[in-house]
C-alpha cells in the first residue's frame, strides 16, 4: 500500500479518511486543481467497508442507490450482484473507484491523525500524525465518517476473557470460523442483527445478550430489482436529481396523508405492502406523521411487534425481542434476514439484559445475575461513538488555541454541519447538523464534497484565503436543527442520534432531520447570498454577509409553503365579501382545537343592535373567571367563532370561560363602530357574568391582531370611564399604532401572510387618515398608559406589527403597569394562534394561558 514520500508536506488541502467521502473529495480536488493528500489509519481505502467485515455485513440502502452518481461512466462500468450488496462487494467497488481515478497516489495509509492546529500567522493548518509527520495546508477536511470510532464495550470485566473476542467494527481480515464454538454476541443493533443468523449457522451454541430490542423489517434481499435498474438506466440524470431533492436521498413517492386520515383496512394494506417491500425508507414514507404523531407511531410499532410474535415460537422470547423502549424510526430501522427465526433454533438463546443483567465477563465466559455461562468466543456488536467521536478523537485547535472538544463539550454546534465558528478553513463531511446518518449517505457525501470544493474554488477565484462561520449564523443553524428535531419523536429515544449510547456524552440531537432536500436548499441559498453567515478574508480583503439562513420555525415554514402552493390571490385584491369567504374557507381546513366542556352560540345587546357571541366553558366545575375575547381579521374579516381553535385552547388551558364577541366590521361600519361594540359587549358581560356561569369579580380581556387592538382600547376606556374592573389583558400581536415606518414593517412587508399591503387595506377600510391619531384607533398614542390592568403582550418576530406591540409593552411598563412581554422568535402573525398546527408555538401558548391564570390570582 502507498506510503507517500515526506518531501512535499505543504498542500492546499489535507483530508483525514479514505472512505467513501475521502475518495470522492480527493477526486474533486484533483479535478479542480488543488493539491491534496488523504491520511488514513487503515492500510487501504473503504472506511466503513474496510473495517466492518463481520459475517452478514451489508448496506441497508439498495446498492443501486448506495453508489456514487458523479460519473455516469463509473456507474455504467459497475454492476451490483445483489439488491443489498455484501461488505466484500462494496469494498471491491470502492477499491475499483480508487483504481479507476488513480486516487491511491494521494493517500497515505497506516497514518492516524492525532492533532491539527490553526496557525493564525500563516493562515494554515498544521496537522500532526501518530507517525510523527507534520504536514501543513490551507484547508483541513475531516472525512472521518459518522460511524467509524468504535464505542468501548461498557461491560464489566471485558478484558478478563481468556477466549477469543471480536468486534464487528474491527473484524479480522481473513474471517473467523465459529464451527463448533460456543459464541456469545453482545449487542442487537444493526451489526448484531446482521451477523447473528450467520454466526448461528456455524456455532454449536449462540447466546445473544440484548439490552434494547430493535425494530427490524425483512431485507428480502435478492438480485437487483429489474424495474429499479430500468428506472435508473432510462434516465440517470433525472433519477439522481430526484434522489438529491428527496427527503432521504432515495427517490420515493411522498405521502400527503396523515395516518389516521386513512381508513384502518387501507392503512393495514399499505403497511403490509411497505413491510414486504423490504427496505427501511418506504414504510416511513407511507404516511406524513409517523415520526411526529405518537399515536400513529404506536400503531405502526405494534404492527412491527406483531410480525415478531408471528415469527418467534417461544412467546417469552418473542416478547423480549419486541422493541418497546422507543418510538419506531427514532433509531435507524434495521433490515434483517432470518434474525428472528434464529431464536427458534435449539442451540440459540436470548438473554434479556433488562431482566437479567451481566454481572461480569469472566476468564471463561459471562456471569449474569442468574447464571454463569462458558464461551469460546465473545462478539461485541456494541456500536460507535457516532457523528462526533472520530472528529474529537483528533485534538483540533482553532483560533487562539481553542480546542474543538471543549467548544463541543455541551454538544456540537456547526454551521450547516460543514464548519465551526473559531475554526477557519476547517470542514467536516456529513458533520453534526447535516442530514448524514438520516439519509442515503452517499448522496449526502457527494453534496458536501461538491459544496466544499466549490467554496475552495470561490475563495481562490476571489483572491481570498479563509472561510469561517460567524457565531450568529452557527447559533441560528443550531436553533433550526433543534427546532426541527423537537417537532418529532426522535429526541424521546435514547439513541446514538442523541449521543445516548456513550456514557457522559451530552444528550443532543446530532443530525439534521429536515430532509436532504430542505438541507440542500439551505446550503445552496447560503452560497447564492454570497456565503451568508461566513466571514471571507484574504489578501483581497475581508467581507461578511452576516445573517441566519433559517430563522422561520420549521413548522411555520411548512404552513407558509402550503399556503404558497395554493396560489390564492392576496386578500386585499378581492372584494370584501370574497375576502371574508376566503378566510372562512381557510379556517375550515384548520385543526379543530381541544374539546371544551360546553359551547354556546348566542347574542347580546350591542349599542347598535344585537351582537353574536360564542361562549366556551371548561369541563370543570364553575363558577369560572371570564375572558372576553376579540377576534382578529383587520376590523374587516372574521366573526365570533373565527378564532375557534385558539379560544378552545385558552378556555381549557386557563380554565376560564372565554366569550368571543363579535363587533361590527368595516367597511360597512367604520371606526368607531367596532370600539363601541367591543366596549358595549364588555360591559354587558361584566353585568351578566353570574348568569353566564362566571365569577363577576374575575374578568379579563384578550384579543389577537385587530382584536388585540380592541382589547387595548377597551382597557383604556374602562380606565377612563370607570369600569368595568378588568383583571388583566392578553394582547396577541396587537395593532397599536398607525405607523408603517417601523423596522418590522420593513423587514416583514411580504411573505409572512400578514403583509404591508394587507395592513394598508385593513386600515383604509377601517378609518380615515384623520382618525388615526385617536387613541381608540392607535392606543399607543394615548397620552398616558397609567393605571391600566396587568398585561401580557405577545409579539412575533416576523410580523409587521411586531414593533408596535413591543412599543406598547414598553410604554405600559414605563407607566408602571405590570407587563409580561413575550417575543416569539421565528413566529409570524398568524402562527401563535394556530393551535395543533404550529407546535413550535406551544410554549408561547402555554405561557399565555399561565398569564391568564396569573391575572386571576
Ligand atoms: C455496518 C455499516 C453499514 C452501513 N450501511 C450503510 C448503508 O447501507 N447506507 C448508508 O447510507 N450508510 C451506511 N452506513 C454508514 C457509512 O458509514 C456511510 O455510508 C459511509 O460509508 C461513510 O463514508 P465516510 O467516508 O464518510 O466515512 P468512513 O467510511 O467511516 O471512513 C472514515 C475513514 O476515516 C478514517 N479515520 C478516522 N479517523 C482518522 C484519523 N484520526 N486519522 C486517520 N484516519 C482516520 C477511518 O479509518 C475510516 O477509514 C453504514 C455504516 C456501517 C458501520
């Protein structure tokens, strides 16, 4: 194997690792004209497929997809013999790639990198190997793999055993013969599940020690599927482009349907078909909500458990093999061949470590709390220190000598999983914060390598030397990664995605779950916006387009995307009656909100005729406090039941009666009709509180948007007109001023449902310009805000009305009013009230309910 001469030790790029990622980046860098070297611990190429030679080792993404796509000629020259190729075949493929592009001449094997230091003065990386070599480069790329640092087996006495021990991830190159041997296998993750049936074929006795049962689907391996091959060969470019813009790096149809919207028989039919297909992605894409809806997940998990029960004859063993500790899919689904059936063999045995823990490995075998067992061999299939392990195993020091492992002490933060603030020109391929292990990794590797190489070319073309993420951009990305994870059930599981398999590792969700497509879009946009969030510097100067690439909460973005896909005309371009009908039609598609004890639709006498109201009563015993609620809709749209889900939420979560009152709307009834009605309704409810089942001494007001405007105004009127007594005011994204010159109007003029144009239209419908300084229109302009009831003001970051809401909170506070002010990042004007649809606002909604309860204490 290659051992490069040590004369040239200065490179444009030093790459660590010669697996799938290392090989591809070497190829790309050479084509782009950069000098590069890859340093690799092993003595040949292949990475994962060089080390993991255990019996049964195979890919779990179909080989046709788990192949490079960068060169159609390469693809034509290689044929896979099976749908899921074995480790030897995949290794041969990677060796073939290395030979075809003559890559070995740029790889130094048997070389472990120990340390890398950023040299500030020279603007370069200094890389030290275990062999004592020291090399320097402008760029330093870790292609060290997400699953390459084996986890130490945390079993007491692991070193005492006198027989032979094997680790699935460092398997002997000339294989192992277990014929006639008594073998213990510790670990039932993917490697255990793949190897156990084959070890059982040879061994005289096999005992499997299982801490956590895993979900597995049958691989149904066989020859490459003909229709799959045809689809690829018919139009390779389109096929690969679809893979690149898919959720997980494999082109698959996407379901539009949540689990429970499909009839039970049809659900079952789809599950059976997906299960029988034998792959790990299809079944997860059958419905939209399997990793976000616990009940849906539970149903499908039970489907998987029933499959185990049908295969394993001993009921207790079957039950032990059923995964129950974590939601389905929150650990990578395993593909199995004869795994469960292995436990029907007379010489196999399962030890459930939850019931019978290992006390110690001994010289001759394994002692559990119940028995002593003797073995000839022990196989450890105990997994990896995933995603960060191999990176921080190298002592990497950035600016001012800061150590990466210290920076990541509480969990890794990266910008796009590509770079880390404080570590210029340092890049990770499939690093934490990128889709990596949640995807077909070759697609993710190619995307990262293409992005990184293009960035190097960009710097070279611009006469620049360094690229480094800003702290703000990195923080923004970390928030986005967490926001996405928190929309799912993944953080619930003690998985290696969460770092939970390694004692002491911080519990942080490591990969990016938004999808390969969404992620690629973000990376592309960063480049299009002149490397947004990166500092670029060099002889040609310094510049930085500072910013955060994704600040809208992911579920808010999904709602925005859905709205955009409907291509509806802007409301302000419609006649008023059509705008009202459009708003009602959209409201009909919302989630309904929680059940309440009782709903009454009735009328109350207003100053100019009857007004509708809808009363929401909690299921608990009364009398309850009352919240008078004013709906949103720009004084033009909406009615007593138009904020129904939000009112239900406020009712149940604050244990209050909510009375949503209607008021006359513009343009038919312009200012001050809505104010008169709002105040009249408040007085009527105060006077009739007891007959409504409420507590007459506990009355608050609440409102959203234009309704928030009316809520502020009735509080000011009640103060100056001596009543009624109001315990508190909840103002959600309130309109408080007629000023359109605020920063929030500028920043959020378009794109977030409530636009500047729509607000202009609302104001024009509602009142004349000459009325707009009246504090009953612009309550922020009131001379004094002294003596108002305690307030909770909630504003959304991406809302034109944000700054006027903030200003009203600040002005009340300055006037001595008790104010709680919540500023909701990444939310828009309409998302805070989107109950059961925008779950990222759940905390804010909970705070609102707590705020209401606080008014009544
Ligand atoms: C058993 C198994 C099956 C898998 N099956 C699939 C699959 O079907 N589909 C899929 O998408 N993914 C699969 N994966 C994930 C797999 O790791 C990736 O698909 C891919 O092979 C990763 O390539 P890589 O080059 O990024 O990393 P690796 O292949 O892990 O290569 C990293 C290389 O870096 C070297 N290295 C690390 N640290 C140092 C150092 N300090 N100095 C020098 N060299 C170093 C290592 O020796 C290694 O050779 C599987 C993983 C395992 C373990």
